[in-house]
């Protein structure tokens, strides 16, 4: 049985020469039909970021320009990415690390994930030090915020992105109280809005309106604590009324408190659970705006103290889709929570003896 001779090399070359070349925008761009001199004259009137964007669609310009014209400063690089993003529905620009992030990989850009992602260290540091620790819960992501608003503008499904920005109800044993925390995000009229609810349960031996050592960041301009609670007019009388027998949650009425420096408003409700203790609910509504460049977002994270104006209750009503006063705090007290509160009550009695 003989050995079959191999095919001549020339046949391989002939086969590959028949391969059809891929058509790219560089080859079909109308600009490629113009003389190079005219293209360079047009480019001379454009900023550097616009020249770089134009060069991506015009091969003649890309070949004619020296490489130094594409070495963009930091700010021009961001402007270039913003220009490119307009034609990339599946990506969004990060204004901190100057990169395009894929929306389908949005879950990679949560703070808890960024802690383990060296390539996104810049994003993580900015979110944690400048934003997350001061204003939002620790799962909030400015990158996912931009993704959700962009996808909403394009009319696409944003339920997954809103789920990443939200925070399911979680109950934790804190120092002297039990706290249930939840966050819900929605996009209303192109703006990202958030409702954050904290319900704190305290043993009946606790005689103060708020947990003793707790501090609740309402917004960068106000932190709720026992000390700042005294400055809120009308709150003390409502707390006293919550001790009445079979007292229902006090209606919020006009007691919604707006921030004067950002688009945030909150309300505080109290409730008595008899021998099981007392509860306080802190509900916050925030309007983050349409993007990180908007005035609403800047008022939330900036150091400016300019006054903002909006109708009281408008943020909560827009978020709920109805009168904000119809939204009721979650006062459900599970048997396990009730047992923990009773244990804290017994421990407080022993310590007082």
C-alpha cells in the first residue's frame, strides 16, 4: 500500500486567494472617496476626540494622520468614549476608569464584586469612598445606574438591572435593636428613583425614639440620630402618642421631611407592640436623575449647598405611582423577632437590678 503524495503548496495558495474579504466600515465609508488633503482639512476644524472618532470610520484619515494625533489626554479620551457609546447600545461609559463596560455583564460591577476585580479597582474605590458609604446601601453601583437609565431610554427590559440596584429585605441583630432593611429601585420618566426602608424593633425597656447608638444616613446633608431627631419639629409628640394602647402606625400626614439641598425626602413612623417593644420606620425616597452629569446627581454627591426646590411629596408619589401616604411600613413582627425582643427585655431588667 503506497503513501498518498501531499498536495502541492501552490494549490493551498490558490484556495486561500479565493477567500472573500470581509467588508468593514473603513472600506465602505463615503469619506474614503474624498481626497486625503480634503479629509485632513476637515479634521483640522475638529477637536482631538472627534478626530479619533472620525478616524474609526475613515481609513484614509486614519492612515494619513500621525500616531501622535491619537494619543488623547485623559479628558479627551472620555469624550471619545462618549461619542462611541452612542452607537453601542450594549455598552456604557464609566466616567471614573474611562472604559466601556458591557451591560450584559452588569453583575460584575457591583461593589461586592469589584472588591475582587483588580481590573476595576478604580471603579470600586470611587463608588465606596465617594458614594456608597455616604448615600446608598453597599450594593449600589453607579455603573449599573448608568446602564439602567440607558437601557430604559432604548426601551429595553431593565428588570435585571433594577434587581441589582435593589436590596431585598434583610433582618439583622444590631446593638440594642433588630433592624430590617430593604431598597427598591425604579426608573420613572427617565430618572432613577430609590425607596429605602429601615424598620427598627426595640425592646419595651428602651424609652427613646431611635436606637441609642444608631446613625441613619438619609443623604449627605442629614444623618438621623437621637441628637438630630430633636431638631425635627413634631416628631417628639408623635413618638409619645405611639405608646397608647393598640396604637396604629401614626399617619404620616404633612410630616414628610424634604432635604433642602438634594432631591431626597423621608418620613418617620412609630408603633408600639405592647410587651414586645416598640418600632420606628424610616422611609426615604431619592430621585437620582438621568445620569451622573445631571444636577440631581450632583446635588447628592457634591459639596455644593445650593438650595433645590420641588413639591413636597412629589418624589414619593412619583415612585409609588399614587399618593405616597398610601404606602405603609412593613411592621410584620415574626415570632423569632418577638422572642429576641423579649430576651433583650429580660436582659435589661437583670442589668438594672
